[in-house]
């Protein structure tokens, strides 16, 4: 269908270039890395050759503070060239002096020519000091180039809409001309919080005592539904040839940053939880809780080569995820929609970039399309009303070159306009995303591939996406599957094999 532009809230990524990480000062990044950590290798040559492209891209991506970095990199690179040239002359002169000293000292002439030799050695010391200073300055500039290059967001894919408004791609289980009956016939609260509490599926009271806001207990059929969603999502991925992995939920902090996730948001609020270390362990590399299985999965090949014959590599993994999720707590984030800990099934893959493309390749696009197909199969079969959106540059994180979101219609999010008419736009909520990250992550993690003959080393592309974000999909099932007349939630047919054949949850409420 024809793509149309949708309204979108103003971007929240303005000034996301944090001073601590993106500073152009010579102060080095403070994240301690383990000795085995690979050195990140940004594509500095491409940046130098295309500074305007990267500068404009930073503005498009709402990384305006980074827009000057590409041109600064060009200037610094030119200065390193001048320094390299300036080092050549004193080094050549040093060699001449060394030969002269050798000639003067030959045949027992050291004592006879002592004064001349001493003068030459003094000159050599000065040349050596000047040369070492130039080398030190050159290394500082190269480190600065590295930091600035790593701070830049990925280049946007040609299909990514510029600006802040996503483009509608398609609908799933939804006809905009025939919306669900609950849109116009709202006779009672269809919030998953109300439904889940009444049916004994969610317990927020106990979690307030154990952990606080943003945590929850899933109980009875709610707990079974979580496992059913995980098992079903993995089963669909396995049918498409993806291999199962059970990843850790804790990673080195540098891995998180290498994947494009920032430790703080644009307001300086904590987004990622770091593990507290004792005083004696302060010198050890920092570890953090993973906000998504994408992070540990991306690091599985850190510092290693993937055989080109193995590409594409396709993994699916379920894990617990941890996010600080700082920000406003309103009706749209009430309940399970925005929580600190949750179960998620993640799809992650590596694809070969046989061409010199910086944003995509045929194998990358094919892998991305397959990932989107898995997401579509899962949400379509759950019977949830969805829309698929091509996300704009203003919504992309640092690593993504392209991203698609799938949003579900949530009855609890529906608002009415000033005239009392339901505003369907307010009811959509994201449940999955899928991204192409090009070689952004592999360059920072040292993951490479090469031809069968061992030649042509290159950085493969990475692709990732949500197969199942359990809390949000569970909430969507409770709200969309609610049968008011019977007081039950209808269990989607594809989940019933993992729920002992259960067709409905609950009974007539008095």
C-alpha cells in the first residue's frame, strides 16, 4: 500500500551527544575495558572523504552537537599528515648525526674529537626531543579522531524517512475503516491492570513491597501466559532456521556502549544499571545489566572472525532485560507497558557485506526481511490489531541505519478529543522493533569475516529485532482478548498448546 506520513511527537534525542563520551577534549573515556577487549575501528577514511554527509546525517538524527565532528576530523587528519611530514626531516638529520659521530669516533678518534662529538650529541638530543613531541602530539590527535568518529551516529538508510514523522507501511488484523467495537462502545475499563488484577494474573501490590514501582508479579495463568509467549516466539524463529541461544543478562559496560546504548539519556538520567563493585574491585572492568539480549548476542563474536561460509548467522534468545526507563509516569505507561525488568525474545543476526556498502547489502536486506516476516507471523497469529511503521531519522538510536516498529492498538491508551470523539492515534503502542545496524557494532566489537582464501577482511553487518516483548504483548492480549459478557480473556489459539489447552482465562465476574 502507499506509504503515508503520520504525526509524531517531537524527538527526545536532542543533545544526545553526552559531554563525557563525545567530548572533543583530550580526556579519554573512563569506561575500563578488559585486556581481551578488541579495539574499536570506526570508518575514519569514509568520514574524512564525506564530512558533509556525516554532518548532515548528525543533524537529521537529532545529534546536532555532533554535526561539527566530521569537519573537525578532517582538520585533525590534515594536522596528523603535517606532523608526519615534519617528523621525517629530524629523523633523517638524526641518522646523519649518528653517522658523523660514528666516523669521528672511528679509529680511536673519540678523545681527539670529543668536543665535536659532544656538540653533535647535544644537537641529536634536541632533534630527538622535538621528534618525540611531534609523535606524542600526533598520537593525541589520532586518539581524538578515534573518539570523535566513534561518537557519530550511523549513517541513515536511503529508505529511512527524514525528520520526526514515521511512515505507515501496512496494517495487521486491522481495518482503519472498521475499527474494533470497543473504540465506540466503551462500557467499562479495558485496562490490562484492571483485568489482570481482577483475574489474579498480575500482582502490583506485592512488588511495591519487594522492589518498588516498575516491578510486578505475574501469577497463575499470567505466569503461564508469559512462558507460552516465549515458547511460541522461539518456535516460530526455529521454523525459519534461527538457532536458539540462552544469553547472560550481565555484560561488560563497554559492550553496551559499543552496541550503541548510552548509559544516560539526554537529561543525564540513568538508563542502564551498572553493577556496584567493592573498593578492591574498582580497578576491574565495570559490568552492567543488559537492557536487551541484543547486547550479549552482539558480543558473542567480539574479537573473532565469522567464517564467510557460515553467514548469515541467525540467533534467537530469550532473556531477562533491565532498564531504568527514567521519565514521566503517566496513564500511558501504567502497568506492564513500561517496566524495569521483563522477559524478551530477541532476534540477532550477522550478514556478509560483500560490497563496499556502508548501510546495507543484498544479504543484509534478505536477513532483515526474514526477521520482519517472523515478527509479522507472530503478531498476526496472536490476533492483535497492529500497524507497521518505517521509523524516521529522528527516532533512530546511534547504531541503527534503518528501523521498523510494529505497534498494537491498546484500549487503555485510547483518548477522546475535545469534541468527545475517540482519537485512535492515541491508542497505538510499540511492541516490536527491527533494525539494520550495518557495520556499526562489528567495528566496535572487532567482529570480522573474510573470503575463503583468507583475503579481503571486512566487518559484517548486524540485524536485530524483537520477537516477543512479553509484558507489552501480554497486556495487549488481556485488553484485546477481553470478553466483557463472559468476564474472560480469550487465549489466542496458537498459545493454547503451551497452556494445557486453556481456551479462556477467568469466568463470569460477579
